[in-house]
C-alpha cells in the first residue's frame, strides 16, 4: 500500500491490498464507498458498499462517518481518486483509494440496486423479525442446493451441492439457536419456517442467481461460483442493513450475520482454490 505525501490522508492501494483490508475488518469497521453511477453499481459492486455517485458526493459528505476509514473505488480508479481528494479536503482522517477500481477486482461481488433485497428486510425490524427472515433465507438456500443436487448430471457436481446443502443446514440450526437465545422461546423450526418467503440469502430468488450464471451449474467449480455469488449477496444485504438501522441491538445482530456470511464466503473461496489446484 503506497502513501501519497502531497495528500497525507490518502493511501493508494491495489485491489489485492483492499481485499486483504476488508478480510481483516469486521463489518462496520470501515466505510466502503462506491462513487460510480447507479447502473454500474447495480451490475456489480463490492459487498457492503455504499453508493454515492461522484457528482453527488460534495453535497452528501455529511452522510459518511468521519470516525471510520473510507475505502473508495470506481470503475477504473479515476473517479475514486477525485473522490479521495474531496474526502481529504473535507477532513476525513483516513482514505484508501483502490487502484484499478472495479476492473481490477477479482472475486465474489454483489449485484442489484442500493435497495436490492430490502423487500424482506428494511432496516427497522426487531431482532426477532430479523432472525425469522434469516431463517427463511437459510432454509430456502438449503432447499435450492438440494434441488440442484438432484438435477446434477455428474456425481462430483451432485456431491458439491450436497456438501453446500449440508453447510446451510448446519447454519440454519445455528440461526435457530440465535433465535431461541434472542427471544427466550423454544419454537419448533418447522413452525418458524411455515410462512417463510422463498428468497435465498441476500433476498433474491434462486432464478436470479442462475440467470447470472447462465443456467444450472454443470460442474463443481460452477457450483461453487454460484455459492460464492449467494454468500456475497447475503454479506452485502446484512452489511447494508447494519448501516441503515438506528437500533443498537438490530445493528449488532446484522453485523453478526454479516460476519458469518463473510466467513462462509471465505470457506467457499477456499473450496474453489482447492478445486482449481487439483
């Protein structure tokens, strides 16, 4: 990570350095700022990124927390460099400008508008409502993987989806235990899932992820690429909701769920790496 002496608060960092910084940070410890236009954000953005297009930034500086480091990026690095200078002039203490922008980013990303996925959760729910929605999304994803396992044309792909389904089943029971702890209830899981919405983690239907992939996954690596997309979308949703909510308990819960999805994304990336090295 290089340091510009003329603009003391600004650090110019490669995409790899930014990825390492994000991996080492808990959700909410820094602000990830996307200064592209909304259509660009909708097509692809880093999970948890807040969209403030560069032309709007001078009038919206008050929306950005000055107590946290700001990582700013755009498509190729030019707009983010301009945004970094604006932030420096405004007195932000630490600004990281991602060199190469979104074009240099390699890895799982999220898609959709800034309010994508907010039909299920808006940011003003109680912890009980948050966990009910999370249970529904976990269960829907597990069922989605089971369906894809049944439809797989080869044993290795089927085994990969079975493994992913088992992973989601374990996390479903973990979220159920969080629900019991938060509410003091001992409600049967099937009863809690009776009215659950069909969206997957991240608040999108399975068809949306398959459309991104271009159809049903035909190999283990495509299965894991699909899983990475889902986990990135879930991380993105929970991180954005943690930023939106004013309730301290809900913010803590959203941050916890975002951190868990971040760990899931790392686990899927590890599996992909092992597969590519075989």
